[in-house]
C-alpha cells in the first residue's frame, strides 16, 4: 500500500490549477540555476566605479523638480539575537541592545545626508523594515527611528501607504505589536519556515505554534491590513508528509499572503549553512514533490499564485495589483505599486534611483567610517544603459504579468522587437515547443507550464548573463 507521501508523489507529477501547470518531468529537465531578478542588471553586475557623485546626479535628475514623486523607503536592521543556520542575509548576532543605539546614531546621519536630495520632492508610499530582525530593536528604539523618518519625510496617509515590517514571533510581545501599529506600520511578515520541531531544531530556529499564532492574532487585533507568513522548503529533515502538516496549520490561520521559498544550500558562500548536514537535506525529487503539494493545497484553499514563491488571497493587494497590471518586483520581492524609486538605508541596503542601482557597504565598521567622514556609505552600483532599461522592462513584465506586450514595448522604447532580439529567438522558440510560451506578433505570453519556470524565460533576455555566465553564482531556479 502506498503511503500518503508516496500517493501524493504518484498523483502530482503533472497537474493544472488556477493557471499554473506543474510538469515534474519538464521542470527536472529545464530548471537549472539563475537569478531571482529582484533587479536588472542583477546585483552581481554592480561595480565599484559608481560613486556618490553618480548617485547625487541621479537623485537630482529625478527628484530635483517641483513635482512630488512617490518614493519607497527600505531600512535594514542587521541585528539578530540568535542565528538561523539557513540564513543568507547580512546580519550581526548579538544580544547587546546598546549596539543598536550606535547603529541608530549612524542611520540618522545617513538620513540627514539623503534628505536634502529627496525629502522636499518625495512622498513615502511604501516603507519596509527588514533584516536581520527589525524587532531586535526595543520599543523605544523603534519609536526613535520612526520618529526620525516621519520628521524628515512626508508619508502617505495610512489608507494609501504600505508600511511593512518583518517580525520574528519569538522576539515580540503583544505590546510591541500595538506600538508598531501606532507608529504607522500596517503590514507585517512573519518568519515561520516550518512548524515541524525536528526541522526547527536542525536549523536552530525553535518557534512554537503558540508564538506564531499569537503574533498573528495580535496583528489582526490591532488592525494590520495584510499579514504574510514565510515558509521555506528544502530544509533538513523535511518530508512531503511533514510539510503537509505545516501547510494545513498555515492555511487554518488564513494569512493574507504566503511566501514559500526554495532553500538554496550554498555553504561556500554563507558560513552559517555549514552547520547544516548535507545528508539531512531532502533530495531534489522530494523538494519538487513538496512544491507541488504546496501549490495544490494553497490553490485548493483559495490562494492565488502570484509568481515564483508568492501566494495571496484574491482580495489581497498583491492579487489585485496583478489583475490590474500594476504588480512590480524589487529587492523585497513582489510589490503592489508600479515601478517607483527605492531609497534604502543601512548596511548592505540597495537603492534604485532613476536609472541606477547602488549598494551600501556591508559592515558596520565601514558604514560608520564613511558617515563619520560625511560621505554616503556606497561601495558599488551601476547606471543602466538604454539596452539595460529595455531588458529590465521586459523582465519585469514577464515576472509580474507573465506576458510581454510587443507593440507597447516598441512604442515605449522606439525599437523593432524582432530586429532587436534576433539572438533571443531560437531559445524562445525552443521554449514555445516545450509548451512554456506562446509567441505572436502582439504578445510573448507565458503559458501555465512556463509560470514555474519564469526565471528561465527571463534569463533569455539577460544580456549580462550571456556575456559573463561563467562568473555568476546563482541558486536553483526551482
């Protein structure tokens, strides 16, 4: 007799739900490594020939007029009390809250450097606190930081702006949830990863269901408008049956959004991952079975597949934005606003201003030293060429809308699509033969079979990847 896990494996090698087709054989054949396209060009193409003068020129060009422009703001809080072995984020492990006081001193210095370029001509429509663990900060430190930001910038009203924060349910009490709402946050993301205690112990993130569900209940009590839960598949000791239990518990909690990330095991790049025993990781075949199970269960429960790792209830802003054609992708994943500039603060934070990307230094030592000298703590970036802008537009369209409108592209950029992308046609036609795409004179349309392989399709248009593929180090596409 087949076990429940085996039965699922036998029945789910190929299925179609809500515009997504899961074809295990096709995925196994095509899915290699590739970028996640939170930017184009991707961050590994940034270089150290991008200077503060370049950043200022971009800011003045786009925010130096009397027209008020929308702006997204990201603040990186790098501190964590404990280390999660799977984590690839830029973080500092400490229990010393005084280190955060010093960090806030320097964040305020960076805010004061940036404000003259943006504050008079920008309105903050999106705010995101990421990390690290933003709620490592005490209530007083959170109030201090938000106070500084609100004194410096104009914020959209609560019913128009999206102001989110990442939460570790192990490190937050109800009074802090209430404070966060009072400070203006109206969306939150809860890190869960897996409810299985064996998996939690293996990745050094032991987190009870009571902690998670209590935080979610408090967020609803105090009026947060959207609550997201983050899960990861591919962690040590995960099984199809075990992850099915986690999914059932999450579905019962009914968050507005879910992110289900593929764990990228890259211990040569991220030291904490060296504490994970390779032999404990699920096989690639099992990972695909877990993914297929997640898609089936979530869509059966009424969630909409947004793209890549993201799901949302039909009345959530992500699903609404996707239907309206205003979905966007940036360094925080999918975003509900069309392409707007992003100013990022703190160590390692990446900004998108005008036709440029720029990244801050990665260590607090270098960050503090730059700000003590009164200079922006940049260490690399890139200014887009006209070709980069065209390809960025295409990749955004494919990742967010699963299609490219060819006449609109030609009108916007003054090109002839077929002539401009001669080199890309053979691979696109091969994907069409595989059933991933449908190509006409009007559209490049990603079909249900291609939605899970959208990164592969986007890679066709990545000129930088084609030129320097040997230098790139990326995670598995699926």
